[in-house]
C-alpha cells in the first residue's frame, strides 16, 4: 500500500512538472499570434476547454467509475494526449533557433518555488488533521514555506533570467489581475471540489455519475457563454463584465448558503447554471484586462505568472475550503449538541416519541432507545454539516465582493498592447 501511495505521489508530481507550463504557453502563443481585434474570440475558444473541462470531468469520470472502474479515468487521457501531440506537431510553428549564449534554466528558482508552494499546500491540507501548531510537522511545513518563499522572491529579483519574472508585477493590471485570478480559482475549482462532497458524501448520497450530471448544465452554460462573450469583448469594457460576473457569483454563493435538508438536485440547477455563466464573465475579460496592457515582450512572463496565481488560487482554495468545512462543522455540532442535551425537556420528549415509534415496530425497549439515540446523533451531524456548507458559501461570496475594488486597477481589455510602461 505504501508503494502504491508513493507511485501516486510521483505520478502527480510528474503531471505537475510536465503539464504545468502548457496553459501559460498556450495563452502566450495566442497573445503573440492574434491581433488585438481577434483576441476576444481566440481567448474564448481557448477558454472553453479551460472552463468546461473541470466541470465536464466529473460527469465523464462518474460514468467511467460507475461502469468501467476508476482506473479508466487515467486510460481516457491517452487518446486525448496522443491527439494533442499530433496537433502540436502539425499546426504549431517550429521554434526559432536559439543562440549559443541562450539563458540557462533557473533551477534554483524552480526548486525554491517548489519548496515554498509544496510546503504551503501540505500545511493547509494536513494542518486540520494534525491539530495545526500542536504538530511539529505542521510547524516545520510553515517555516519551510515562509523561508522558501522569501528566498524565491530574492532569487527571482536578483538573477538576470528568472524562472518566474516577478518584475512584470510593475504593471498594475497584472498585479491586480493576478490577485483577482486567485479568487476566480477559488470560485472555479474550490466550489467544484465542495459541491461533490455535498452531493455524494454528506447530504444527497449521489453516485459519481449522478453528481457529474448535476454539474453538467453549468459546464454547458460556461461553454456557450464563453463563445458568445468572445464576440463582444472588443466592444465592452472588460472591467464592467468582471464586476457583473463577481456580483453574480456572490449572489449565487449567497443563494447556495440557503440550502437545507430538503435541498435537492432540482434546487441546485439554476444556481449552478448562473454560476457557470458568472465564472465566464470574469474568466475571459479578466485575462484580456490583465494581459492586454502589457508590452508584447513581457506577455510570456506575464501570462506565466497570471496562470500560476489562478492555479495557486484553486489549490489553496480547495485546502482552505476543506478546512473551513471541518472547522465550522465541528463548531456547529458542538453548539447543536448543547441544545439537544438529554437533560432538555424537548429532547426528552422527542427521544420518547422516537423510542415509542420503534417499539411499535417490534423492537425491544433497550434496542429502541439505542436506535433513537443514533438517529438523534445523525440528525445533529446532518444539521451541522449543512450549517458548515452555508458558512463556507457565504465566505466565498463575501470574498468576491471584497475583491471588487481590484477591478479599478485593470485595463479595459479592448485596447492595443502598450509599447511599454504601466
């Protein structure tokens, strides 16, 4: 079993190392290839896969898991990967010959970034289960993350050819857009992580396939909205679209915060559809508003940093939201448990009613009492997790609202790249 876990971790590391740069490089190619007038539709087509993929994935993954087995989730990547390689060979132009004195890879910067982000991610994911600062392991992770991040920043600002060019943050649109992209990452990936937990593990008890079908309408909405929006981005101020998308996302989060024990698939349909549209209203305009003001020479570095922050927002967001769920569930369970004490008159009356109902079905008094206690405990647990989900959705909604002032620092998204400067 330990060997299996080591293989899984090694596989995830290789996926990150080999696939992490594809997104940034793809967007960089689009910005360098298409003129500003065509950037909207080009980024829209590119964004369809970026937005829809994570949402369609649960549907396809659920189908494969329920019908063929979970291993087919990985086998399904093979034909897609082969097709991608063939298309890259056929359609992408050959790289220009590099001079003999081409800059070397900044391995120190890559290593320090790996240490910093890896330690931070593990700190957030394992902190709750290890009782946070009571664990020497968790404290060590935090120290490693802080030292690694400090050394990484120093390294990237002091070397001539950094792995991540932090100097591009002098453009205010990139600085603000990258910070906002972290929030979008939370809204896109974080909520996609939380909703299956609600549907499968805690409340609705859906199968993987049912959960995927629940998320599918939102994914289709995102794809349609992305293509539609790509045709109008050149005519509308991107900042306006981002603000509308942020407010709509916040409203969806506040709506999801009203879930209760009777909330089912039908009640989640329209919130998930509006969420799919709202994410697109931020996703595509934010990319244009963040990167279009940059000079062409700084587009590759800016694109890489921008995509790093969105992926980081998703990863950290998942870890933080999972921690919030655990913490708030424990808090609400403690509060509810105090309210349903066996010394409480209403609790005693309910216990007697449940015990009597079970005895009427032929159960002996002792067993009926134990079953009533178990049922009462399950009810408390269910209410606690529902309240925790409500808290989490409200937090995400307020985060989007609090980040709205960043929109004022972005570019309009429909202007030509600047020759230089801010």
